[in-house]
């Protein structure tokens, strides 16, 4: 699963199955032993668990980069490599 971004110990990855719909547009966030799957529109936790502070950071980052995340989703659906997205600093 390609890594899209990394910040404050959080890793963001995105995966899509070529030529088929892979659920709704979303990304996976990893922090220590926690995994959360977030939708892109609206940005919200779909499944999994994430500590409150990290969840807020992930949601803020995703809101800042929502259009880039949607573009990466489309690239992956076409079988192309996604672009890295600037981390929070």
C-alpha cells in the first residue's frame, strides 16, 4: 500500500484496486498500534480506532489536502502511482 504522507508518528497510506471500485474514496492512517480508515468526502473516521489527538491531526491534514487526496485516489484507480502529500509541520 503506497505511503502518501508521514507526520508526528502518523503514517498515511492509500490503496485502490485497478479497474474496480474499491469502496468509497478513503485512506488508511496508522499510529503505533492504531489503524483508522478515513473517508475523503466528507472527511471522517469510517472504521478503526485512533487516539483523539492523532485523529484531530489526521482530520486537519486531510481537510488541508482533500483535493490532493482525491487526485491520488483517481491515480490509483487508473493504476498509476500516487503523489506524496506534504505532511503537517
